[in-house]
């Protein structure tokens, strides 16, 4: 059988009409049924496009010129949006961003989960979808004898030198710039990833939105930080709301930002923040949501879906530092949290004490193994809450959940595709997904968080 040749060739310039978007926010146009994916194209627009890659069943293009513009297209406020890999959809109106995210979840439910009838509600957005990130991790590079900080260009490790990021808290922006300047003045060398030399790899800053406390983390290749006392003194003298200055040592050749060893240089090992009435102590390596306002919306919805009356036993798998567990504990009889990272469990226990919560217990281990052990001990939770990483729930965890037969499962997800896959498995195991609520945790990016209400069929 003769090979069917794609209807476009590499480097060809064509006119293309966009009919859809990918889940990453690229425009989709078709040439004789052959899909081309083009970053920054919007549905309804016609554009001049250069074909940059041709595969058997689809290709990629580069947007050269928009010939008729969508009313939803806006001028991105960030000067480096088209170079930076951090945001994908600043060129869309915020209303469109929310609609696109709802559709992304609906498509995943239909195509992957085969759950066409499940209601997916409109995405819960922000009043002001800018300056929301409470944490920033900025790489440091040497350029002509100077230290430069900035995000990476798309699909590269080349840094875009930038002074400000419009989705990051302004204080964090200023702190990164100040620490970069102090390190440069002290003659600290930047890390060179090609030669695996130099000292300063990243500057990390996190802040408590409600408390205004700031933590600065200097990520270094070496255990020794030259002129440490001078830099530490300059930081805390110039910025009184800095409560914690930490050094993280990462001697490995790796893309992973933080190493295993973290030490206190000055102040306290934790800063504090609160979500609603619940307070949290946050360490350098704590997983704590980067958008506290939207985290409150997400957790309120999770609490609503858990439908607690005060008599329930709840299991929180992937409990992290106890953020969801402590919300649930205020309405449940007992909460059991499980998390594989020992430091996170230590933080969860501290956070329970901080909030005077005595009906939550936390355990270290793989959720599926610990839950099997709990089941053998006779634990029968009324509600299970899961908040897994992007890859979704482990098959053995889904089996452990099905074996425990809780009345309700609340599934919090940062990936609609794996959420839909796992909901399909739960459906086959005798559960029904009642509804899904998307929450815009990361405005200006293509990512969307969801919470799903799942109930045991009677």
C-alpha cells in the first residue's frame, strides 16, 4: 500500500484557520484533515503559519502573522511572554482561559474517562489573576562576569534575564534581585551546569501571604558558602520581614533544584501562613500550594464534597504537610493522613499542634501499603481523600481504596487526563462520579486543578 504523504512540507508557509486548542493552549488547524499544532493561535483566527515539523499524522507550525484576530486575543503584559517557558496563555482574555480549562476537563472526562454524563462546572477563577505565586525558584547563570537571574527559555536551559514576573508576588521579585546583587558584590560564582563548577545554582524565595513572612533559600553546589555572614547580615538588615535564611546544598549533576541537605543560616527554619482559619508552618522543602487564595476555594470544595457531619473517619492519602487533612479534621471525627516523604509528615504533625488539632494522625509510607495495613487492622473509613502527583493514583492504591469501600471519595487532581483515567477505574469498581469542579490555581498557564465528588453506588 502506498504511503500517504502529508499535505504540507517543512518550511512551507501557508494560511491556516484555527478550529480548536490543545490541552497546552496551542492552536489547532487542519489542512485536508491533517492537524497542525501552532503555539499562540486562537480558535476562529486565520493566520500565516510556517510549517516547522512534519510527522506522519500531524505537524507543528510557527505563527508568523494573525490575519483576522479573535476578540479574545489580548496583548500579554509580560515583556518576555513569547520567549519564556513559564506561561502559555497570557495572550488569551481571562474569560477565555477559564472556558478553555473547563473544556479541557470536559474533553478528558469524555475521551479518557468515558464519563460523558458527568457535570463539569465552570472553572472557579480569580478576581485578579496576577501576582499570585507565593514561591519562586530562579536559576542563576554567569554572563560576562556578572550574575544573571531569570526563567528558562522554552525547551532550553538558556536564561532570559528579567527583573520581574507578573504572576509572582512583587516582594519575591524584589528579594531575588536583591539577593542576586548581594551575591554578585560578594564575588560568589554562579553554577556552570556544563562544567559542573561554581557555587550559586538557584535563589528560592517563599512568602506567607497572610503573615508577610519571607524565607530566602540559597541553593549551592558546595557545602561552603563564601562570605556567608556578610550576605546573611545584609539580607536580614535590609529586609526586616525576612524570618528565615536557609542554604540548600545540591552537589549533583541534575535538573532537580533542591538537594538532600538543608541548613539554617539565620532566623527560623519555618515561615508561617494561613488558609482560612488554619495555620501552617512551611519549611524550605515543604510542598505548599503556590496560590493560597485559590487553595482556599479548592479545599472548601473538597470539604463540601466530603460532606462531613462530625461522625466520620477520613483517610487522606498523599497528605503532604497536612493542608487538606487539617481542613477535614475540623469537621470529621478522626483523620488519618499518609505520606511517603518523612519530612512532610513531621511538618504535618507540627501543623496539627500549631492548630490545636488532636483528631488527626499522620503516618510515613506508601499510601497503598499503609492503607492495606489499616484495612487489616479493621479501619473502615467513611471518606477517602486523594491528592496525587501528575501521574495520578497508583493502581495498587486504587485497588486499596476499592477494597476499603468508603461511602465517598474526594479526588483532588492537577492533571485532568490521569483524573479521568482513575475515575473510570473507580466507576468500574462500583463508584459513581457525581460532579467535577475545575479551579484555576495557575492563571496564565495551561494547568488546571480539579476536585471530583465520587460516591459508592447503592
